[in-house]
């Protein structure tokens, strides 16, 4: 199998050659940023249907948090289309951060559909550098399917800790790598270069649980969930919370 892997990789790269060429020429990124929100709008509906109960349980914990202000200051990191708004309890004041401004149209629609929330702002920024947000300003940060796509999970987690108030909570749901020795992991490695292009930077083989565990939160709780769609090379999910 070890010898077969580079051959399969080469074949995949050849098949995806036009895509990689466009990327080299700098034409792919703008195209990808334009279509990705449409793709996510579709995918969100599908994934939310599958994971609805789990998300509801996770985010219902927000109403039990002891916060000092009247409203729960919540940062939706890598907000995309606003896939999680429907699961937040009333009384949240939501700040959205995403580097792709093309999500705004979809966000506006989600906001209009979720009037139980108050919306603070949509900040176009990378999670690695959220200088627009003050230190210790958030009660809650939410990251769902984001740490797979960022440049540096380590820097993003540092920024999350910076903006969280002491005792503030990061809620996460992320897909991660299959076990290293498995055939599924080999497939992930083969698909990753092409997948990343189509999926706006999404990595398949990140061991994100390690980044979260190393990020110096005072308490981390996570559960593992099987892959959502067996037909895709996307691995299992981790869901949980990390307390600053
Ligand atoms: C797969 S989508 C998930 C969107 C949404 N959180 C959800 O659960 O549907 C990944 C999101 O992360 C955003 N993203 C990519 N790189 C990022 C970065 N460095 N910092 C913050 N968000 C980023 C993308 O623009 C996109 O909105």
C-alpha cells in the first residue's frame, strides 16, 4: 500500500491539474471565495439536519453560564452563513468574524430568521488576528468546522483565549483526522491537496483535538462522533467545550 499511495496521489493531482494551475495563476481563490458561501448554504442545511440534537444540547449550555452583563457576548468565529444561530438561546449578543465578505448576504438572511438574538457586528477578519475585538470581551466563542480551514489553529486558539473573559467558554465542533494507521487516513492524505482547493482551505488530516488540549484552557471536555457522511473523506468529529 505504501508504494501505491504516491501513484494514487499523482493520479489525483493529474486529474485536478487544471484546478491547481488556476490556483498557481492566482485565479482560483477569488472564484472559490465567490462560490463557497453558496456551497456552505447547501451543506449547512444537510449537516444541521444530521447533527441538530447534538448542537441543541451543546448550545443549550449557554443559558446556564454565569455572565456579568445583561446579555451573553458571543463571538461566532468563521461564522459562514450563520449555521448555529437557530441553536442559541435568547439573550445572546452575537459578533460574527469571517475573512470571506461574500458570506454577508447569507448572514443577513440568517439574522432575519433568528430575531431572538441581538447582532453586534460582522467583522471581516482572520481568526489569527482579531485586533478589532478587545481582550476579555466575550463570554462565549463558537467555532464549528473552522479550525480545519484556518492557516494556524494554534494562533487562532491563542486569539480565542485572548478575547474570552476569565471563565468564558469556547464551544467547538470540528472534523479531524482519521487514526494515522488506518486506510481512511491514507485516503484523506491523498484527497487533501485537491479537497483544500475545492473546500476553501479545508484540511482533512488535522489533529485538532491536540491543538485544543495544548491551548492552555483550564478545563477541556470533548466527545468523539463518527463521520457524518461515509461517502466523503471527512473524518470523525470532536464536539465539546473549553473553559478559559
Ligand atoms: C466550512 S466553513 C464553516 C462555516 C460555519 N462555521 C458552519 O459551521 O457552517 C469554514 C468557515 O471558516 C472561515 N475561515 C476560513 N479561514 C478562516 C480564518 N483564518 N479565520 C476565521 N475564519 C476562517 C471560512 O470563510 C468559512 O466561513
